C-alpha cells in the first residue's frame, strides 16, 4: 500500500519525458482508477511547467481523453509546454505504455491564491449525513475487489444508496465523505481522484456493466483545508449509450475546491 | 456576412493539415468568438476522423485550451488521429497562425443515434420568457461592436438582464433564445457557438473587462431539431481572478442537445 504522493510520483527520464509506475493499489476492479491515472499525468505536466520556469504550481484546468485502460506498472508521460504566460502555463501530455496511448490531455496551470471567493452560487456544501451516519465502503464489494477503497476512505450517504440493495431511486446522485487513508490531505491533485471515486451514477438507474470514462475535465479552484472532503456526483443525461457525470468536491472549511465533468460509455452488464 | 457553414469551412492542405479562414463577422469586439474558433477547429478534427475511415461524424466531447486570441484571416489546423475504435475516434488538434498557437485540444467523435434519452435530470428545458417577450440583441451595443450578433440572433430573457441597465442581480445566470441568422439549424457544431455567445455571466455581479476563456469543454448529445435554441449560462464560483461558466443548450423539441463548461480569467475593466 502506497501513499498518494508515492503512487503518483514522477521521475524525469529526458527533457519533457517522465516515468511513473501505475500502482495496482489504486485500481477499481482490474483497471486503474481514471482519476488516479490522470493525477499521475498531471503530476508530470506540472513538473514540466516547473521546469519551464513559470510560477504555476496548481492544475487549474485539466482536460483528458482516455484512449485505453493502462496496465499496472511503468508508464511514460510525454509533455510539451505550449505556452508560459504571466498567469498560466499550458502543457500537453500523453501517457503511454509502450506503443499504446492511454491518456492524452492538456493542463493549464496557475497559482491558487487562497483568498475568500468573490462570489459562489452555493454558499454551503451539499447536505449529506454526518460521516458517522454514512456507510463506510470496503474494498471487498459484492461487485468485486476495488483496491482503491483501501486508499481512499469513502463513506456513502445512505439516503442515496438504495441501488446497493437493489432499490435504485432513479436520482443518479451520490454523496460521500472521502479522505485519503494515508497522508495529510494537503495535495490539491488528490481532488482528481476524489472526482472519479464515486460508484457510477447510472447504478442508481439500473444495473450496468463497465462505464469507461471517455473524457474528463476537472477545475481545481482552491487548496483544500485538512479534513474529510464532501463529494457529490450527479448525472444529467443518459442517451445513446453515453452518460455524463458532474462531481463537486468541498473541503472541511466548506469551500468548493474542485468541479469535474466526465462523459462515459455504458457497457451493458453481462447476463 | 457568411453562413456558419462557410465561416467554418476547412480545406485539406496536406495529410492531417487543414486551412480555415477566421471570419471577422464572427467576432465579439475585436476578437473572434471562442466558440466559433473552436467550431472551425472541430470541423477540421472531424474531417481528419472521416479521412481515417471511422463512422463517427459527431463531436461528442471536445475539450480545448485557448492560448492566444486569433487574428482574422487564414489559420491552419494540424490534426492527429490518436485512436479509432468501434464507438469513437479521438483526434488531437492544434489551430495556429504562423508560429502562434491559438487553440489546442482533443475531440472524441462518435455517432449520435437520435433515440429518445434513456434518462435525464431535467425533463423540461429551462423556463424563459417567450421569444417575443425577450430582448433581441443588436451587434451595436453600449460595450462596443459585437459582429457575432449579426450571425446569431440572440433574444435575452429580460428577467436576467438587470445588469444591462446598471442593476446586476448577483445571480450570474443568463437565459436566451439563439438562432443562426442564416441557414438551417441542422449543424450540430453550431452548438459550440451557442454555448459561448452569452454575455459573460460576471456582468451580473459587477462591471468587468475582458473575460478570456482559458479552457472550454463541450459535450454534444443530440442533433438539434430545427428552430430556436434555448440557452442557459450560469457561473458557479468567482475566485482568485478565475470564474467558471456552464452552459446548456436545448432544442425546439425540448431536448438537451449540448452542455459546456469553461473556465475564464477576469480582467478588470479599465477606469
């Protein structure tokens, strides 16, 4: 079991090229969690931005397309710094294993200043039950092994959990507390995992099989205060075998720290 | 004045390389509208997907980072087809003018089947006043010339228009009807313009200057039925000089056809 920092650590292999080891401990079923893989790629992109001399340590906007699921083990991230400006640096990244492209994307890095927000739509985090009243997830689930849940403590709001006992409510909304099992919650990139750790919201509609993420974009807006994160995931539209899913992450100080949106395919459950 | 099809037409220059002319008729102030530029880049990416032999004519997921505002006139779009699968083709695109990169991104193309949605969160489009009760925009505004508004007929809901007469409501939500001034509304890429044509929502907070888009991702979910589109734009968080803005586009049949999210900088209005 490795901490988030260790599981996403990158090493410089050549100018613009970084190595990372995809850690089996951060998998959902047999595949690495997409948010975890994205966090590793983002770590490499931020290293490239740092090497380019900008003062933009935070992944303000990361957009990625997922081409094929990575295997556990070594991967390479090729980066290209496309622009360095006063307020932002934009980096292209490509995560490969051998000839196979796994994830591609762009990251615009900036510096999150930590001031109080000038304005926000929802002054309060989503209402969910206290962590003690929520249902702590285990990595050994009826749907199989999810090692990721040994790394991220996920406590699901029971009011949105009917699907887990065969009573989907058709709301396609899930709420949970999330905390890294090891290490202080001081790494803004952990939010990239948090936005992708909830069970797929279509499970609240009907049983579905694998729901591969095709595209995911995340905006990090603040450095989280220490303590458990509150996460809400909601789908908007299920059509033509595609669904979208928005996630919001709030910190213990009641601040909106990240928002993401992904679009996924639905693969039907095998009979 | 040129139609949307003409203003976003691409011509093959070399394998994977396309030419497009940035049309001054689609500008907001002195800069081309970002959604329009993205539509032109997406047109090139879809041409590349078509040349690669896939049957994926629709821009299901397009994510772009805006590096510098284009000038009017010729631009080149370099494309690279990264993956062609059964349900999707993913293309990387880079829109340049000379050595200057303007917009970079990835597009995952698929085929929108046009079936009734399996599930959607909001069964009804956003409530806005009838087109007759809305305020038809002119390209000659108190804030300067917006030629785009001669190409896109925008009728703003007056209940969300207080900011225009010095009474911002602090809701950062705008609603409008939008229709291309010329040509049938049968081009799904027009939605990329529609999601970026609303006035910046922070105008409903206070006067601000230019609000350059840094990153924009759009998901197209259905081919719009003919008729005026309903568009809603909403900000969620204004902090550290950044704001996000979500837009939803509904067609005349009451179907959600597109969703987008962008993150932008705020440049303060000059005194």
